């Protein structure tokens, strides 16, 4: 949609207003200083009550509407088409930028406010300020936001934004634009640096501290890593603040304490969710043999343990010499001692 010259439109609409009314509107909508002023602050300057300022504002609105109905009808038709294309509502800062660019945002805000057919819903705990046609209710917007949050909680996984929007549009019978506009106003759903959608409290979306950032590194790399590599990748992938370097030892300390990570070699870690089990090499051997429930030769044991640990084969063989836990059959295979089977 081609952008209108809203600054010129504003000048034309207000040219017949009394000077005081012009000043009140200019200050209320940030036309001059780019900062909207309250009724109280304007009233203090004029030495009048906030209610009197409101009356001046409303009288100005009435005069503009009476004298410029044809011009306003054309503008509001453009605005209505915008809302229709965007799924019925739009986050305030986005609609102001979409329609007004960098310079004309105060004039767009003024025109939206002037038009009684548009509604501004103020910022609340779970959503940002947004604009919509007056036929759109806050309850309706809330209901859709709740459905999006419930879907994420149920699926319990982050998704590419495009994929999530497509799924929700199909499931809730809304246009992709409508889903996207509701995602934009939500404070409970966020897009991470990789363009994935999830709940604000999820570490994949809003990492808190080194351990969550390390978790994101493993999720992205999809392989075991040494803690020094993790520290470097936290910085390289820009999970850290600019100009702040991640300390490897801090990463090491966090990985040791967090149950999401498993030490699989000298300073090397993996995610538990990948199937790695915590414990020493001996603990892994014990688990392998308990799960197998039968004699195993050393080659079989080494192969299974090496799928869990980045160690030398000789380290595994040394642990197998522990006669307190393991014994050999007449065929030279290894079994657990009876005390380990109890």
C-alpha cells in the first residue's frame, strides 16, 4: 500500500483550528517534539485543568471531522484495508512504522485516534499495546493468544516461525497474517535469534546465565563438545552480551552442576537428552552389562561403552579388571558378579 503524506494531511486538517487548539493537539500527539504529552502537563503550562485540555482536544476533533469528512473517509479506507491485510490488528509500534515510516508516525497516531472506528488497546501484563478496528475486542485477541500459548505448552518444542504460523493458521482457521499479528503483540511468546518461536520462559528462547547459553550451543551443534569449545561458541553465536567474553572455567563449573549435561570424556560434555547416561566409565560398563543380561566379550563391551564415552579402549579394559564387579566365564567373556545383580 502506497504511503500517504500524513504530515501534509495533518497540516491541512488543522489549518482552520484556533492556535491554542493546534498547540494542544500538537503536544498531545508529539507532532512538534516527537514526544506525546499528558493532559496534566499541558494544563499546567496553560494554567487550566486537565479536563479543560480534554475539552479543547475534543472540540478540535469535532471541527476537523465536520470540515474534512471526505478526506478522512479516504484515509480510513486505507487504514481499514491495512488492518484487513494484517489479520485484524497490529502492534502499535509496527503499525505506526508501517504507515508513517520514520517521520510521519505522530500523524498516523493522531489519525488513528481521531477515527472512532479504530480502537487502541493499552499494554497489559501479557500483551503490548495494539490497534484494531473497533469491532475487534480485547477478549477476542486474548482468546487467540491463550490458544497459541497452550499449543506451545502442549507441543513443548520450539518451531521455525513460518512453520508455527502455518500450523496455527490451519488449526484455528485464521489467516497467517492474523496469527503473525497476534504473535507480535504477545509478551509470553518470543522469537529467538534463530527465528524460532517459543515461550518466553524457555531457555531456548530466553537463555538465563551460562548454563542456558551452553544448552543452546549443544542444541545447535548437535554433538558432544569440550567446555572450551562451548565457551568459544557462546561468544561466536552471539549468545553473550557484546564485548563480554565467556570464561571457559565458568562454563565447566556450570556444566558439571546441571543435570542436562553429561561428562563423556576429559572436559567433554553431551546432552543427557541425546541418550548419554551420567557416571564413571565403570558405571557405564555396569549399565551396559545389566541391560544386556548375558555374557559379553571385551570387544562388545568396548564398542557399547565408546558409544557413551570419549575414552581410550584401554581405559575400559582396565576397569574390566575390577574383580569386585566383573568376572570371566570359561569362554573368556565378562559377566557381572552376583553381588552386582542383587
